[in-house]
C-alpha cells in the first residue's frame, strides 16, 4: 500500500494546484533570524538561494531526489536534480547561487520515482517508468554549455552516451524476474557499452542500498565489495565481490519494523554503525514511532513528520523529512553511546510552510522534501516536490 498511498497523496496535491512552481519566485540570501528565514521556519540554517522547478527547466514541477558532482579538473560543482519529466543540471557558484545549465528529458513517460548516481564523469539515471531503462550521460557535456546556450535541453537520442536496457524488470511490474527486484549491477568500464555482470536476488526486493569497499572493523570482509540493502522489512548486508556469485552476510530487523527505507554509514572509514530510517512507522503509528525496540538504539525527534532520505557528513546526519524539511542531527556521540541518547538536533530548515498552522506544526503526508545532498563545500542542496531547489548552509558548530 505504500506506493498507492503516495500516488494518492501526489494526485490530491496536484489537483489542488500545489505543483505549479511558477508561483514561487527566486529568493535571495536570507539569514535565519529569530527562527525564520523569510517565510521558512529554521534554526542554525541560512537560505542562500532558491530556484523553482519551472526555472530549472522542469515542466511538470514535481521534484524528488538529487545528487552532486565536483569536477576534479577545475573544481566546478555540478548539481543534478530529479524531476518527474527528467533531470535538471545546475552549477553551484562559490556564493551558493544556482546557475541553471540544462535539462535532460525523461526517456519515456513522466514519473516522480527517478534516481541518479554519478561514477567518474558519468551520470546513471534510472526511473520506475516503464521502458525508461537507465540513461548513461556524460556530465562533461553539461560543463561545456556556453553562456548563450543556457539552459540547454539535451536530446535523449543524440546526447546520451548509452541507454542500458538490460534490466530484468522495469516499472512497477511483479517481482518475479530472475533477480527478484534485488540488487542489479551495471558495469560502466565502457560507458558506451554498459553490461550486466550479475545481481543479488537472495532477499528479493531492495528499496535502496549503499555499496562500498569494506574497511572494517570486521577483518573477515576487509577489501570486499559490500552492499547494505534496505529491504522494507530487513537490513540485509551482502557480499557482492563476485557479481555472479553474491551472498548474504546477515539479515536484521526490529520489533515493529514498518518500512526500513534508507540508511547511510556513520563513518565510511570505520563501518561499524549506520543511521537507518523507517519511512512508515509514523504514518502507521507502529514500530519506533510507537517506542519499539531497534538493534542498538534510536533517536525520536520532537518534530512531527515522516522521515526520508538522509546522508552523513562530518558527524552530522542531514535528513529530508518531507513536510518537516531538512533536519540536522549531531550523531558524533554514537560510537561511544550507540543507544542514541546522545544524538541532538542542531538545526533545521522547513521547506513546507503550508503545514505550519497545523496543531502539531506539521502533517504526516508526502509533501516537502524527498532528498537533499551535500555540495562538497559547506552548502547543502534541498530538492522539494512542489517548489524547486533550495541552497542552504548550516551555521552551527
């Protein structure tokens, strides 16, 4: 029911006219003073820029996730923003401003479920839309856009490096393929000819994952390719060193798990702890939101909202929590106290002021921000479903 609940929510907000981003003009730098940055509630987070989906080149004005790329050749920071009808590319200037460079349309039909990751100079862009497949796009084309071309609309027929069509299943089809909607590997050694070396089907559906080389502390797997799979009802850890012969290292859950959605390692150099969110415990009123028992400990915020994607930088976790906006937690205490009692909320930026008047100061609905991303310097980019992209900066310690 998770997907249908979201579809129904999106349809209702669309019918209400909330996805018309042209009603939101560009915003200049606004410091957070006395708990507000303009109309947005905040704490220790300043607003540096805001650009609407329409001005980013997204016609549907329905945003979701985001990713960034620091070009090592000249230090330019390119930002990729997902929207239902494609991917917008912007450069983030030293002053924290967004310079809109171009837009790559969707491969098939518009669909808000769209994901992006970057490997070297190439972006891999996938979608839940049937026959979208995975677009392989050379980011150097974005960096080469001239001033007179901005924003440039790239072509899905002539500007893609390749289109990977080797997915066993696409869209929302039944999970009965050989890979059972598990981890699917794409080899980009030759970006013009991506191949599929294998998959990990043992635990079925994987909603999200973080994959990297193991650096310990468990010496048995040091140097191996490990994936942490967030599989709705379990955290499943895979050894994927041999892409044609993967294995499960462990499966873990907790009492009252509703939807184990996404996570990020606390420290990629010492991979002992990760921060995991459960997207549906608040919505269903079960699990940790009802004071259940996780593996080592948990943090329960006093704010009212649904948690979603999160990433960690410098001992702080940056969470996109739908209508609650961007929440920043200091999690540096966890290695010494894994109970979570030492975790502290140190900042936030509320991107959805429409729910501020609600009795609890928020709503349990799929509005606001789906994902955010570090901008490699000190800024943080927050993509929103209804409005567009915010560039903000944490001002605390």
